[in-house]
């Protein structure tokens, strides 16, 4: 009973503290809303591309149709190249393509011609350029084959092009499967954008920061003599330690559950298998609580805990991929991030949210988190007990 009483003190104190309520509830909500809304556009399967068709002719029309049916592109025709350039500067299109006026004439004459690709160099759309290049190369290969056949058979390039068109309709097609190899977490992390990635990231980030910030409350209790007065009553040191640990666990878990609820209800995030997600959240909260308890015995003043804890939590969250996928960082930074428990929690969340994995798939990450708790929690409780009876 006394354990529950001690554990409930932290939750009641947090509810009465408006500053704590802001950082525990409102700040994660606004970050998820702002960052998730800003990156939600990246979930679109089709990138808007402006197309300026200056000339007329069958080859020009064929290339335009090929671009319009290219997967991943949403092609919209514009009046002229100046209109296209203005739209690119305003961010209306992700890229632009200009088919020159003499495109058909150049193809019939067998001379080189250029299809212009326009993009903002501050954010070059590499994938879009690859898709456009593939569409142009497809017709370019047909023209090269027709040019070679015309030279060998001594016929016009136009006739050779017609025969090449007929051949492509009758010959069986060859399928090509492209697979990007890399780490599992990196590839799956790339599939998550918008709220799907930000919500789990902010859960991990703020749960850890909240646990570290709770160290200041522990130190204040010691400085004010509250812990000593409780120990002076018929209360054992073990009861106080368990109560303090349960106190921090409940506060951190309360925030984590809040992020899960607003992520699922308001932002439509599917956290995957409910059993696996619950175990993952509980395990990470236990690790964060253990680190927060240990920090409460290492810092000497609440000011130290509040000034050092959050920056350390934010830096670790950056390296762990709470704000962006880790594969975007240099390889040494990716390896450095693996020393933090947040990294393993994020990898597990990515598997659950992006890959639809179940409990068995995140067992390696859960085991790593369990090792963190098994090492840090005994040390934290031992030091906390010493501070109580000292």
C-alpha cells in the first residue's frame, strides 16, 4: 500500500505542474503535428512533373505518353518553358521536362537531340531524374536500333522505326526486378514518412527525456528532506526504492501511452501488432526509468538534471533515428547510435509499423533492451537505496 502511495505522488505532482504538463503532453503533440504534416507529402506515390512539349510529331507524342505513364510520376503539361520554370521556382512541380521542337526531325534525320530536365538544385529529385532518364532511354534505344537497321537494310529511318515499333508489340517482354540492398532497418525506415515515422520517434524521444527529467524531482525530494522524513516513518528503504521506481515508471509510461493514443486516434498511425507494441513500450519505459533513476543518484542538484538531461536525451535521440532515419547519417554515426537503447526501440517500431511484423520479429531488439535494464536497473536501485539510508 505504501509503495502505491509513493508511486502515485509523482503522477499527482505532474498533473498539478503546468510546465510539466506542457512538456509531457502538449509539446510531443505539436511536434508530431508540425513535423508529420511537413513530411506527409513524401508519402505520395506520384511526384508532380511539368512537361513542356514544344514540337509535334509521332515520336514527340510517343515520348510524352511514355512519361505520362511512367510509374511514380504525375505529369502535367504546361504552355511553355518559361511557365515551367516559374512553377518550379514556386515549388508547384518537383521537376520539369522539355521536349524540343525539332525532336521528330532529329530522330528522322538520325542526328542527336537533347531532352532537357529541369530541377531545383537545392533539392534535386534523384529518383525523378532516374525515372525520366529511363523513359527517354527507352525510346532512345528504339531509335538506335532503327538507325542501325536502316543502315544495314538501306531503308529510311522512318520505315525502320515503324518496323521496330511492330517488333516491340510482338516480341515477348522481359521483366526486370530492381532490389536495393541494405540494412533491414534502413530499408524499412525509408518506407515510413510523415506521422508514421514521427509518432514512434517522438514516443521514444520524449519518454527518455521525461525519465531523465524526473531525476530532478528525486534530487529535490532529497534536498527538501522528504525522502528522509518518509524513511523516518515505519517505512523500509526497500519500500521507498520500489515506490520511487514505480513512480518514475508510471509517469514515463503515461506519457508513452498518451503518444500512442494521439498517434493512433488523431494521426491515424498503426503501431502494428498490439501485443508486440505493448511489450516494446513497456520494455523501453523500463530502460528509460532505470537510466532516470541512475541519473537521479549521479546529479547533485535539480538544475544539473534539468540542464544536462534533456540535451543528452535529444542528442541520443538524433543518433538513434528518432527525428530522421538513421540510413541518412554517415556510417560512423550509425554505428555510434547503436550504443543507445533508443536505437533498438526505433528499429523495433519500424519493423512493427512499416513491415507489419509480429512479436517474434522484434525479439532481438527486446533482448537488447532487456540487457540494458538488467545492467542499469540493479545499479540504479543500489545507489538509490544508499541515498535513502545515508
